[in-house]
């Protein structure tokens, strides 16, 4: 019997893959979506902690930052915090405007309708009063209430003449399209069993199932197949029983994340692609970005219960484009993020780790807030994911190995972020206790298959089509040419929605 | 520790106290009483007796007594003995015979100034400290001390958020 041929095969069901699967199946396409990780049931698996992070298989060079991701239906968004910013207009043209990074081949205006589309589908909650964002319409849902700590942070920022704003969230603040509103239980990091956090397993995936998409979890794509003319023809995958299979399609959409795409592309050699797919520019795997992430903690005289509710709260983007006299390129966002429970929080205290000094700090635990710093980092070809020369996976393929070093630029920026966090919190009433750290990991891996108009300098074009492999689209965090200074999931989803829209209209047109 | 396990551990610790009245354990060996004495230096506790006849003390001993971690137990035992000797060399007294405040002072000095000590037991001390901190701050006593309150989907909105206003 001949093998079934699909209109599209999607590899990976994270932020991007879920959006694409829903859109194409919604247009009546015959879609096969293959996800390597498990498919958790929120109501059964989350309460019992059965939703765990399966090993990523990544290896790291000594001294490298350790970015990571999550493998499952829903991808890294399953455990994400729900912060749902748009990029700013300037992010699309940093080379032209600020003399650093690379201009995107598309503008904010081109992406805007897809930001709207994803926000409506997800029921984003927020306020449109952030003066640094492009003027926009109302969010589908109102902004969330903010904690006392966030209010004090906002007060401090206002005192100093900054412009605090409500942080947009993909967590619904009132019942929306059959889902209940948030209960502020602070468990977003373990998977939301209430269903108000708009991660794909609650939104795009059920819709794709309804549309008839063929979704298979526990199926790992081993290689993308191409013919003698160099065109994508399908994939070889291992099914949940470990049996190797093949599926055919003229359209393969790789949505496997910035960390996992490069090795899959490089091992997918074909008669016209001896060095793997997308190899022409030698950019596959390069320009990994991780955001200049870190945390700042401050203590107030009153109880603020910084561990309750959801992350986000209030943000300050006055340093988004940089800072006068700042010795770094572009800038960062500050927002209030959840304080971890005491047993985890204590791990962040270096100097005060035992005895009376420890107890002084821990006794004021519920007066402490934690700010997140999300800073733009500059893409550098040396920061990369490449096939590990030694370690192999269960299929005998080289594991993805990460090399990422921060530069003085990022360290200077973080120092600035600490100083501005300090002055804002103190202006809001914080005392002189503080704690801060620059992250040794990252939940925001980006880059590695950058988008661009020039096939010699980029892997995919403005639609996500791989320059040198007809029929192959790459569509996830890997295509970002620059990182921006906000959490990336909304932009990843908007780009995916745009690519899907392009494919649908091209076919019907 | 994930928040759910953390809460479960705390509930279990609280339940242990209820079920066993004043605590069903006794520090059975010199090693155990030394470990609890060191725990009291690391986390002095908000109430006297935090590390004696209490749920949190039982939890620490249960953690250290885990048969799967026997090798670690032996390393800790050796480190505590070395701590005792280093104190003897320095102060002419056994570490565990000193009063609590003096223990903290001696330990601080040893860590800061004695390279030999640092090399020998610094690593083990750091590991013991991690165990003590994790056990204490996951316990009912630790939650009470920090003011941490469980918030669950099933309890409903924390009143803190019910009262909060949308901010614009
Ligand atoms: C703890 C945490 C908190 C976060 N918080 C936020 C936040 O608040 N706001 C925000 O905007 N972002 C947040 N992020 C980041 C956000 O989740 C990611 O940027 C986003 O999910 C990346 O989307 P993606 O589509 O590129 O990849 P992913 O979502 O990582 O999905 C990739 C999927 O592809 C699958 N896959 C890969 N290779 C194969 C293969 N060969 N075969 C089959 N399947 C494959 C993987 O298993 C995975 O499921 C957070 C991330 C984490 C981990
Ligand atoms: S805080 Fe809200 S979004 Fe997060 S897990 Fe709880 S109910 Fe879900």
C-alpha cells in the first residue's frame, strides 16, 4: 500500500509548531505533527507532578552558559511564566537605528496583524498604556491585578520619572472562550491545571485536534528527506514503539527550537545537500542568543508576599533602547517575577547562607520581591549549537552541544540593570538589603537559523523558507536575527502564524 | 524543589508532628546528635528546641539516614569529627561541647581563616548546610518562620489578590 502523503509535516509542537498545526489544519490541510516529547493531560498529570522535564540530550562546553528547553506537546511553554510582550518597533531595525545587530527582513507593521491574531486566540491580558510600545488596541482581556510588591516597584519607578506599565500576560484574567480565569496559585512553572494559562496544550492543540490534525507524541524525527533536486520530500522518524518510519510531504515545517534544529538540519544530508540542510551560508547553529537574563531582589518594610500569584506584574522599559552613557548596546526590560518558595530562595543567598544572618533574611522572606532582567544580547557567530564530536544520542547521532559566552557588553548591561533596579526599589521604599545574580542558564534560546534576505548570510527568508531547500520552512525561535529585550514566545507564535498564513494564501491564490 | 513537593513535604512534616506527639525519634548515635547540633548552628530556628524532638529534626535524620546515601553519611561523620578536632586545636575544647553562640563564632572563624579546614571539610560543610536548609525551609516550622502560605487552586484566591486592584 502506498504511504499516505501529507499536505504538511510539522516537526515539534512547541510555541511555533502548535500555531502552525492549528492554522494549516484549520484551512483543511492534511497535517501530520510529530512531537518527540510526551503529551501530558493537564488535569491528570500536573497535580501529580507527572509532567516532568524529559532530558533534552544537550551537552555544554565547559564554562558555557546552559540554555535549555522543554520537550513535550506544548513545548517550552508548558512550564512558562506567561509573560507575553511584543517586540518594539526598533527591534526590527537595530542596525539602522543603533548601529548594532542585524535588521530583520520584516517590519513591526508586517507582524502586527499576527500579534493581534495570537493575542486574541490566546486571550492575552494587559493594558495598552505602555508608552514604549507601538500604539495598539485593547487587549482581549483586562490586565491582571498586581501584588503589593509590584505596586511599590511602580511607585519607585514613577518617583524617578520612569514609566511603569502593566505586564502583558498570556494568562486570562477573566473567563474566556470556555476557560476559567487565573486563581493566582503560583504554579505556572509546573503546568497550569486550571487551564487559564494559554500554553498551546490548552489553546492551539485542542483546536488542531478538532480540525483533524494527526498529532503524534513520542515520535522523534531523525532526518528530513530531500530528493536529487534538493527539495524536501518528507521525514524519517522513530515512532513511540521505537520503529523507524517515513512520512511524505512536499512541505516540511521545522519547529524544533533554536537548540535542537541545528543538529537535525546538519544530519539531514541528501543527494543535493552533502553538508546537511541550509548549509550554504554556514550560519546553521550560529548566532545563538539567550537574553541577558538575571534577577534582582529587594526588601520592603511591609509584607508584600512576592511568592504569590503570577509573574509579570509591573514592568519598566525606560532602558529598552539603551541608557545615556551606558557602556552597552541596546537595553533591557525589568519586571516583577515570582519569588521562589523558601527552600529554593535560600539557595540564592550567598553571603547570608547560615546562622543569624541567614535567619535575618529568611525572617523577612515575605517582604522581598524579585525582579527579572531581560536584556538584549548581541548575536555572535561564535555562540553556537553544533554536533558534539564525542557524545551521541540513543540513535547514534551526535548530541547538540552548546557554546555560549557572555561578553563585556552583557556584563555592563547587567550592572546597569542592577543599579537601576536598586534605585527604583529604594525609591519605592526598599531597605538596603539586596541580592542579585546573572543567570547561568537561559529559558530563551534564540537565533541559530537566522532569517534574512541574503542567502549568503542567513538560513531562511522573510517567510521562514529555507534559502537552499525548497519545501522546507523553519519556523520557531531559531529564526530571530536579534533577540529584543522581551520574552520571546508571543513573537515566535506571531511569526509562525504569519508563515502559515502565507502558505495558505499562496496555495489558495 | 518544586512547589508541590515542597508543600507535600511540609504537610507530611506537620502530620508527623501530630501523629507522634512530641516526636517519635531520638538522636540515636553520636553522629546524629552532632549533626543536629550543627543544624542548630546553621539554622538557629525561631523557637528553642527546633532541632530537638521535633518534626524537622526527624525529617533531617530521615534524609541523612536514607540507605541509598550511606556513603554521604560516612563523609558527614568524618567531617563532623574533623570539625571537632579543628576546634580542639584552636580553642582547646570540643566543638560540640561549646555553647551555641560560641559554636557559630568558631565555625565562622574556621571557615574564613583556616585554609586547611576549608580544604578538608569545607565541601562537606557546604553539603550538610544544603541538606539542613532544604529540610528546614520545606518544613512546617520553616514555613511558619518565613511567613510562606500555601496557595492552591482548590483553596481559592489568596485574599491578597482578591483585594488587589488592576494597575494602570
Ligand atoms: C521555564 C520557562 C519559562 C518561560 N517563560 C516565558 C515567559 O514567561 N514568556 C515567554 O515569552 N517565554 C517564556 N519562555 C520561553 C518560551 O517558552 C520559548 O521561547 C518558546 O516556547 C520557544 O518556542 P519554540 O517553538 O522555538 O520551541 P519549543 O517551545 O521549545 O518547542 C520545540 C518542540 O520541538 C520538539 N522537537 C524538537 N526536535 C524534534 C524532533 N527531532 N522530533 C520531534 N519533535 C522535536 C521539542 O520536543 C519541543 O517540544 C519560558 C521557557 C521556559 C523553559
Ligand atoms: S497562577 Fe494562574 S496561570 Fe499560573 S498555574 Fe495558577 S491558575 Fe494557572
